[in-house]
């Protein structure tokens, strides 16, 4: 029987060799599979490489592989391919499907061209073999952990989003495999960032499909790295109560054999083969997950980020307006005697206004923004690089904007390399100017931007020959009413953001992601200002995370900020 299996394997390998290109002689001889390549988008950032032909009766397993540069992820992907092809140790061959030609990669390529090509692409590898009952689709995210700056990694999430939405893209997943090295006793800031960025994309229903692939293992219990994973509270499938499900791999099976080390290589092959057999067996017990919820999370997350960013700007403008009116109130208070004596006096106020300016000093995917020309607001400023025009922007839903104040039609929006900013100027005005401005028909010439209707109301009161004290009281009352109105508008903005972030937390796999924590830290004090206890309590409950998760969030933000700074520095 063993001999029969060997003959069958030899025939299969011989056939595979005919469909491959020889890279190097040796033991094992290395071959590059001849694949059909296709791009799923015009930019070439989502690629699909297919070997073989899909068969109706073949069960296809779809897995997403995520790992930091240097974990041996490339070798692991090729190992999965060889297992799927039915390659055995005594076949003395090694087939590669990745760009590196199947060469053992304990570290990812370091050349400039290779680094450039691997920055943001999401690559899908499909392997179909008629003789096998199982085929495999592997989604690789090689850009995570790029040395040129953490801000480049944002494009990988965008490309995954596009892959999930594409008509011929990926609509389901059997497993999300997080790759770590067995020698680690703690996860680096970069790994925290990578896993945080990927897992933040998914809905809660994917948790049971997340497992760990532990590379460079000798087969012994990986106590250190498992302890590190457990401490970080990364959502994943568990066994024995709280232990993450993992599979062990030795990354030397593709190396050139030496006779004196043959036992080592045989052990490496057996470890990897057994682990992959157990892995694929485990997939039979797990339900494949639709990415419908994940797509919802991605869309909601993009809209929420845009909403929070827009909210911050709108609140800032309201706060500056409050300060402007408060300065006038203070000036009137300090000069009551002069007002009663009908004497003129001067004072200084800080006037704020919006101005559209060119976007500068930004990464290329942040050099365009979708802005509403009616509301004069930035609706989608960060990572708004892929939309053809405003109607294609992610913040649009049912042809209307989900972010701007008026929820205006997409035709009222402009997508260009300009955005709105808040400008402030100190102006000196007199009490006479303050009175005269109510009669000014051009608010831009007035020292302060009070509502025209308020001007007319006060003007009518002045014309009715009321006493100076009554005039003073009227102005102060109008200022107080305006401050109250601004406070109410702020409350509405905060409530809108609170509602959105709570909705996201209900479907997101990682409600303790760095973005969520930052958003909550921004919203909680403002919710407290509104006096809305229910909102405050809900937000604080969301903000209560494990100390380990807090540590992970700090690590993510530390890496993100350091990486972004490093990326900008490298461009100078």
C-alpha cells in the first residue's frame, strides 16, 4: 500500500512539474508554479494568482493570513500550497506560488523594489487540483509592518474592503490566521498594530474563526508566545477554557537538505504536515462565515471616522464662537458705567471663520477630500483616495452624504485637493461699532458674525427710543440666547456621534480598537458637558477595557504615531 501511494504521489508531482518553472536544483528541487494572474482593480492593488481550474465537487477553503514582516509568513503560505498539492517529503520537491519563487523566507525581501511592490497589495492565491478533494484560497496582506511608516498600512485595510466588495472578490471566510514566531515572549508594538488594524475590520461573528499559526517551532509547547497572546486578550477561538487555538510550523522544510541533518528536516515536514491536517480538519467543524457583517462594519467604520472628524471640526467652530460671544459679554460687563454715560470704548475679540485651502504635507491618499459646498464642511478628509468622484465616496449612502450637517446630495459635494480649515483673527472694535454692526448689511465687514435677524431685532429696539440700559440688556440677552443655541447644537452633534459609535461597538469584533478608544476619549468629556447621563454612562461602559487591552491600545497608538512620523521623515 505504501508503494502504491508513492507511485501515485510521483505521478502527481510529475504532472505538477510540467506546470511549473524550475528555480534551482537540489534537495528539494524548487519550482515556481505557473499561475494565471489577474487584477481585481484598475490600480493593481488587489491581485489574484490562480493555479489549476476550479472543479464543482472540490471543497474550497478560504483563509486570510496576517503577520508581521519576518515571521516566515511567505514560507508558511507556500507550505499550505504544497500540502494542498499533496507533496510529500520523499518527493524531494518544493513548489512556490509567491513572488519570491518558493524560496525559504525567514525574513521578507529587503530590496527597495520588493519593498515597494509589497507595500499595500492584497494578493489572493488560488490552488485547485482535480485529484484532491480540498482546494485552497489564501489571502495575503504583505504590506503590514512596512518599514516606510505605519500610515501606509491604512491602504491595506482599504484594499481588503475593496476585495470583499468586488463582484469576483471574497465573500466568505473559513479562517483568519494570525502568524507569530514561537520565540516571542511578548508582542511588539507593530504586531499589536497589525492585529488591531485587521481585526477591527470584522464583525463579532468571525471570532470563532480566528486562530494562530506559530512559526519557527520545534514542536514543543509554545508557552512564552501563548502567554503573550493570552495577556493581550486578542479575540480568537479558544480551547480548554481560555487557551487560544494554535498550530505549530517549522520553517526549514524548504531549505536545502544535508544528509547529516536529514532527521531534522523529516521532523520539520511531519510537524507542518500534521498541523495543516489538523487545521483543515478543524475547518470542517467550523461554519464558514459570510462577510456581510464585516462589509457593514467596514462601511460603518469609515463613516464613523469621517463623522467623528467632522464632528470635531464643527464642535471646535462652535467652541470658538462661544469664546467670541463670551469676550463681547465680558467687555460689556467691564464697561457698564461707560455704557450708562453713553461713552464709547474699545475692546478686542477673536473672530473665527472657515476658509478653503489647499491640502499640503499629506500622504498621497490624504491629498484629496470630499467637501460639502452647501454646509462648507469636510465630509471625508482622511484616506479619501480611491473614490472616482464625490458620488463614489464611502460617506455617501442612497446618494446623500451621511456626514455633513445637511446630509446633502452628492452633487453638492466637491472632491478635490482642498479642504476647509478654521481661521482666527483678533480684531479691535468699539462699542459704537458693536451698535452700528446691527445696521451692516455685509456681515463679513462686521467685527463679529452675529445673525442678521438679531441685528434687525436690536435695531428696531434702538429705534423705539429705549434707554441705554435697555439697549445694553437687549444685546446681552441676544448674546446669551446665541450661546444657548450653540450649546444646544453641540449637544446634538455629540449625541449623533455617541449613537454612531455605540452602533459600531455592537457589531465590531474589536470594540476596544485604538480608533474606538481615541473616539471615546474625545466624546466622553463632551457628553459630560451636555449633562446627558445616559450617554456618559454608555460611553464609559464601552471605555472600560482590560488593563491588557489598554496596554495594547497604547502600543498601537505609539507605533502608529512613530510610524507616521518616520514615514514623513523618509520623504524629506
